C-alpha cells in the first residue's frame, strides 16, 4: 500500500506571521496511512519549520521551487544547498504556474529535480496538460513528453517511487473551480503509472505516489481518493483555509 499525501501549495500567500497563526490554529490527528505537507513561500519556511517542530506537529514543510545551480550570479534565486541549510526536506518542481509564467521547461524541471536530490531534498514533480491540449486530444502525448526526460535520466529513474513522487495537475482545473472528474483524473493517473511500469518497472510503478491537483475541495476529494491510482491531493485554494484544510485531512 502506498502512503497517501495531502499536500498544500500556499503559492504566494502567507508570510511568516500568517504562517505561524495558521499552524498554531491547526490541530490534526496523525494518521499512519497519510502524510500532511505544506509548500510555503521561501520567507515563511523558517517560521513553518520552527512552529511545526516546537509543537511536535506531524506536518512536513516544503519550498515551492529551487534553482538548479548551487550558487552564483542568479539574482533572486534560491538554491538547494540554501534550502538544505535551513532544514527543508521537500520541494515542488515544475508547477504549471512556474512553467506558464516563468518559462520553466521539461529540461529545467530535470535539472531542478537533480539539484534537489543532490541535497537530499525530496521533489514532488508536477505535470499536466492545458485545456487546449486536452481538447485537441493531446493529453497523453503531453504527459509523456513531460515525463520522458525524467524517466530517461538514470538518477531520476532510480529515485522515482523512493524520493521523487509526482503530481498530476490539469492546468485547466487549477484555481478554476473546474475539477477533473474522478474518471478523467484516474484515466491520466493510470496512464502515468503504466508509463512508469513499462519504462522503469513494476516496483517503481507501484511505489510512486501520484497526487491529483486542480480545484480539490472537501466536496470532491473523497471521490478522487476512491480512485485506485490517486494517492492524495496537491491543493491550492482549499489549503489556505483552516476549515477546508482540516476537512480534507479528515477525508484522506
Ligand atoms: P487549486 O491549486 O487547488 O487552487 O486549484 C492547485 C495547485 O495549483 O497546486
């Protein structure tokens, strides 16, 4: 059985003060079959790590991105060794907003994923198609194109299912309130798992968590979780409210 993950992506919300307030108000029962994780803004990482440690909370804390070089003339960027230095163990890579607005490509996603692993930081790699790609019947081809450079890299292939996991987020479902139906989501998750199986092997395919993301809410999470290939959620909007976040945890 794969341990499930409920991951919140706070995006550009919650500075250190709001982070502290949110975490101090969050009261959750630990679960043996699921992990809770929050990907918070860079400037809130230290506060999130401190508050969760002080309160012995079983909440993992991650960053939302990282640069692939260790250091150098990259104004405004943050490297994997910097994240490691402050105790970060998780990072999102290739979120569709990074791809859309910050020109991240499948190639830089590979570089960032390698940079994270090099510092023992566990990447959650995001993939997913746009509405136009779905409507023109290209969903499977896009997923394959996003996944192939990862599967073809021996270091990354060996880490999949161990320290690398995946999130499928159809771009048209992110922040739109238009959630994929469980059948649509399961269909792609199954495709992803079959690519893992055919290109790497059954053990990796069985061990890799594939989270669904895109307008997850307490109203639709249960149905999504009932799908055999959906191993949790990557949640934006509903991770920012204590009530919906707690409800999601109750459902996992
Ligand atoms: P959403 O965002 O839940 O607000 O749609 C999900 C995400 O972008 O990870």
